[in-house]
């Protein structure tokens, strides 16, 4: 297995993984057309971020998005970790740990001073995974307003 930056040729496989993720998350519903559109934007515009993928024997088995923004509190570039998902039949094999490690290195190499992620409150397995990797719960409460 190796980790690489996704290209346009990977969008269909990545969209399939997002459908798996969004079918598990409380706030989202799979929408392949929207997923492919969003993936294309991130892949085509590196200033937005990047999609990293795990490939094993030619098959995409996991992915994570790193999106960039600026923290006025830090006065520095920071990152958002989005859409981390591993194929259900590959979970427990270290794919997620490798992807996350590469994502953190990717963000650090691009000057990011902090990385933030969201996970469903009820997803205890994801919370344990991220805590094991050094993430801590924030006192901040995420809130959303749809503008579309």
C-alpha cells in the first residue's frame, strides 16, 4: 500500500468512498454528482488543499482531504481534515493510521500550524482513533447554516 496525491483519474473511486462515508454520517446523504464536483475542485486547485489516497494493488482503499485556511488567532496557515474514510473491508489494517500520518506531514510541510477535524458525536470508534493519534476534543461547538 502507498499514499499519493489524488488526480482527476481517481475521482470516480474517491466518490465511491465518499458515498460510504456519507451513508454513515448523520448530517450527510451521498450525492455522487456533488461529490465528484467537490473532489474536482480540490484536485484542480492546489491552493484549496489536496486529496490524499491510499492505493493497494491498484485499488483506492482510503482517502482524506486536507483543506487550507488561515487562523487569525495564530496568524498562520491552518488545515481542516475532511472526509477521512477507509474501505470497510480494509479497516483495521493500518490504512487509516498511514493516511492520517501522511496527511499531518503534508499539512506541516505546507506551513500549517494546526489541524482541525469534525466527527459525529455518536461515532465513538472515530473519536478513539483520532485521540490515539493525538487529537483532543475542543471546547468549541461547531454550528452550521446552509447558504444554498
